């Protein structure tokens, strides 16, 4: 008994047993009382969420806690695969929330266990309570006001409940837990203000969730916002609140002008809040330049490019997948700079190189496609340089390649001057050249993947090769080559990853 109660690994056994008991209770309720799986799922969500929040008070080391999260991540993957534990996995839709839950807890424990346990607990409690309450409120209304941003319908009542619950939890949890962990006390006014913005971000992240991703996006997003507010400078706090508000207007205008879809506008708001709020104007400016000029190019010659709409998977308005495919790497680089800056003060140029190179790669790909559409000659394949039809994946034209290089160079120059004007840091001109080269290489990687691995379909009616999964009224058309899971968004994301990593590598080697 002493081993179980007075050692971390003994407590690990007790803790694991407690979670298994909660699962057994849910299974019993499901079997004996015929309770709907949605209710048992919510019960497990709340009870396990509260239980794991006790871990900082029970364990002296985070190693057993991290081990526990890995154990349940694997267990839940297997349970979904083999249709086990129906009390939490039997739902009306496919969901991997039970996998994302321990993954998010692993990240938060690794990140905040020593740095700020109050944020760790507050973020997890927001997820533990707000999500089940939102689900219950949304489903209990007879005539809910429904909207759909991605593939799943949400209700206005449920999203409102998500915001209110997240707000209450963020305020009370931070006010209470900071005192328990001997952190500076905060006023109620501060807790209410910071809790308000944290709840807005949490509710926004929940609205774009897909197949349980809210169990990952909400706690991680809430933790990032809470950390910026409670551990950031006064300047950062004002900056984050300002840009969280301004990006709402930017996203709305982009949606009204049909530059972004509704999901794209939500994604742009979430991404912009992080990049602009954490990074500041030197990180914001290149993203704005990319978005404005790329949108203008998309609008120019729209009639001329009408014939390509039957080929390209996505044209016109950008959705959330395109937003994160083009800006996700830049967002991660911004976060890395923000959170690693205290331990690596000289790392800003390195992370900024990755950031700019990823944006340059996205710009090069977009400009290359948009400008290349005006070529009077058929493009040539990147594989064998044979002529291919206009719009073919992997096709290159001289004017398109020059446009791609120009776009990457403009982003590099924009970043160079923005860094000097707003941060007072000098970036040598040759680094701008490296960023341009990295961006162009990323775009060429995009073309290479498009010619080899990206899914291409052949319409059985018109016999055209297209990126679209439906064509000429046919909802599902045969795969001609490539892999179905590798679509245009995956290729674009690989483009920005390649550009960003190459930019960072060149900086480490040559600077």
C-alpha cells in the first residue's frame, strides 16, 4: 500500500485504475440503463478531464503522467479501430476526439508542467466542461439555429454555451490555481478581461472542429492565449487583444468580398490572431502582402482562367484548408519564436527565416499558377519537360516560373524592411536572396508532387484529367494516378514545409 500511495509509479497504477473505473461506469450505464452514448461520452469527458487536472497535485514528476497519456492514446486508437468501449466511441459521426484528448494533455504537460501549471489545468478544464456543455445545449434545443463551416453542423446555442462555459472556467480557474501555485495574484478585472478573449478563441476553435479535433485545438489554443496574457508583457497583452479584434474585421471583409469562404474566414481569424497577436507588425506585414496581392492576382483575368476551373481542385474563394496549408507553417514558426525567445534570444532571425521562406513558398506557388495561366504556350512537365495541357499538375511555363520567383522575392524584401522598421533588426540582402531561393524551391517541390503523387482523376464523360473528385455531374470518378489522400491542400502544405525548412537550413549553414 505504501508503494501505491507514496511513489509516482504506484500512483500511476492508482490513477490508471481510476480512469478505467470511470470507463467501466460509463459502460455499465450504457448497458443497464440504455443511456445514449452521447451522454456517457460527455460524462467520461468531464470526469476524466477533472481527474487528470489533479495530476500536478499528486505526482512529483511529469514522466508518469506523460507515460499515461501515451498509453491511453494508443488504447483509444485501438478501441476505435476495433469498435471497442462503445460508451465513448459509439457516436452518430466519426470522431477521433478520444485520441486527441490525451495527445493535447501530453503537449500541455510537457509544455506547462514546470512553466505554469495554472495554465495547464485551466486549458484542460475548459475542454473538460465547455465541449460537453456546448454539445448538450446544442442537441437539447428543438429548433436550434444551425450553421456549417466545415462538414459538421454547429448550433448558435451550442457555440454560445461553449463561449460562456469557457469564459467562466478561464476566469475562475486562473484566479484560483495561480494562488495555489504561488504565482502573482490577479484582480478580478484582469481575470475577466483575459478570460473573455480566451473564451472567444476557444469558441472559435470549436466551430471549425472536425471529427473531434476540438479536443486538440481548444485546449492548445486556450493555453497559447492564456500564456500570452499571463506571462507576456503589457505590450504583448494589448497587441494580442488588438489584433484578435482587428482580424475579425479583416476576415469578415475577405468573406464579404468572396476572397475567403466562411471556413476560410474563420481559419484566417484564428491564424491571424496567433501570427499578428504573438508576432507583431514585422510578422504581420509579409502575410498581409501575400494575401492582398495573391487575392488581386486571383481576381485579375478571372474570365481568362475560367477554363481551368474544370481542372483545378479549388479555385476562387480560399477555404480553411487552403488557409492553413499556406499559413500553417508560418503560424508554427511564429509560435516557436515567441515561446523559445526567452531561452534563445538570438533565434529571432532563424525563426523569421523559416517564417518568411514558408510565406515565400506559398506566394511563389500562387503567383506561378496565376501568372502562368496567361502563358500563350503550353507548359512543360517538370519530369521530362514534355508539353502538357494548360492547368496540368506539375506543368511549368517560363512566365509562371518568373512570376513565382518575383512573388518570393517581394515577400523576402517585405520581410527584410518590416524587420528593420518594426524590430530594429538588420537582415543582410543576401538572406533575402536565400529566402527567395527557398520559396522558389518550395514551389518546384509543389510541382514535382503534383506531377507524381497528387491524386489525378479521369472524368468518364469528357475524358479530361482533373484534380476534382467529381466532374460533369459524376460525383465519384476513377483515380487515374497518384494517391487519393494527397490532394491539392496536402501538396500546398508540403510546399510551405519544404520552403520553410530549406530557409532555416540555409540560415544555419551560411549565416
